[in-house]
């Protein structure tokens, strides 16, 4: 009788441990999936960047950056106020965190503008859009990660699809400064995204502070280098849309995704940005549909399926399993 009771107790203890591990595993999986889904919404946000920029009108780039990030910070501060939370608490971060955040947000935009002004816009855009490919490659440097051939293949397919949309002309000329800035742009944003993984304990609310500093630095650059030309009429709606979406909430959702989600999958999904951006431009009347759109869509989708391993698993799955 005593032996049966002991065996029963051991079984209960074993079941408890097994169930505890199961609960933890399920919780972590759901958390990761939710973070990846939140991060993926950033792609939808960034897809509206070009259309909203067109709506804003011919506003100097640094001024537009200052206005959009300023709106993003004000919305963030209002959100914290409505929740009764302190504005300063999430901003108390180590200097290294501030350096990473400000270099990521402001540095990317500054380099992008330098590239656009000193190299053919399509070529500069194509080079700067190497960042999703670099994210997939850099993830392999993280602890517990490794690079597989399907990751490289998926990234190259996605980049090929993006290249069809962005275009580029090898004979278009341009300065070394412009092309160097475009490459630096790609490395900076991919590095920021991957290094953010190491600061996953830093609250996403800290991004609000990065937005404020980015707005101030952009305003300084505007004062130093640009003539002032404010939006007119409906153009302010474009600026407001940028501050609320592609240059506002997008950086908060991206922060959640890169810190807690599937970073490699987010890199592959990012290739849908130029595709969805082109669709948005067509729907809003700023662009015309072309036959390349369908081909680009196919390549980007195939790249996502290959790189994520979904296509490989489906092809090798046994019938009836």
C-alpha cells in the first residue's frame, strides 16, 4: 500500500513537471507568434510611406522627418498620459541603448536622404533595400541560430522581386558618396534590427524617446541645409498620416517584432513592403499597374515560403501525416 502511494506520488510529480514544461513552451510559442504578428503589421504601415509622402507634397526631407517624428512623439506622450504612466520612466535608459535607437532611426533617414541626393534615386533605393537580406544573414550570428541554404535562397528571391519594383540603371552615374550612403543605410538598419534583439529587456516605450531625438536632429539638419517649405492644405493630412503610421506606430511595432518575434521571418516579410507600396500607389492614383507587378509578387511570395521553410516542409511531408 505504501509502495503504491509512493509510485502514485512520483507519477503526479512527473506529470506536474511535464505539464509545467508544456505550459511554458506553449506560452513562449504563443508569445513569439504574437510578437511576430505585431512586427509584421509594420510592413503594412511602411507600404503606405510612399503614398503618404506624395500626399504631403514637396516638403524638404529633413523637415518632413522632423514633423512626422514630432507627431509620433506627441501621440506617444498623449497615450502615456491617458494611461496615467510617467513619460520619463521609459526614457531612463543606458547611453548604449540611446545610441542604438537614435542611430537606427535618425541615422537611417539621414543616410537615405544623402543617398537619394547623390545617386540615381532608383539605384540608391535598390541598394538600401538590401537590409532585409542582411537581417536574414546577420541573424545567423545570434546565439543559438545558424544560417541554412533555404534562408539565403529565400532572401535572394525576395530581393529579386524587390529589384523588379525598385528598378535601377547601371549606366545612370552617381557619386561614390551616394552609393556609399546607400550601402551604409542598408547595413545600419539591418544592424539596428538585429542588435535590438540584445536589448529585448528595454521597454518598447523607449522608442518614443528615440522619436523625439530624431525629430530634434532632423529639425537641426533642416535649419542647416534646407529651405523651409511647409505642407499646404491636404498635405498636412499626409504629414499626420506619416506621424501616425509609417514614421510613428511602425517603429513601435517593429521594435516588438525584432525583440521578441521571429527576426528571420520578419526580414523575409519585409520584402513585401515595395510590393504593397506599389499597390498602394496604384490604388491612390500615383502610379500605373505594370506586368512586372505580378512577377515581383510571385518572386517575393516564393522567397518568403522558401526562406521560412514552409515550402520545404510541405514538399517533404509524408502523405496522410
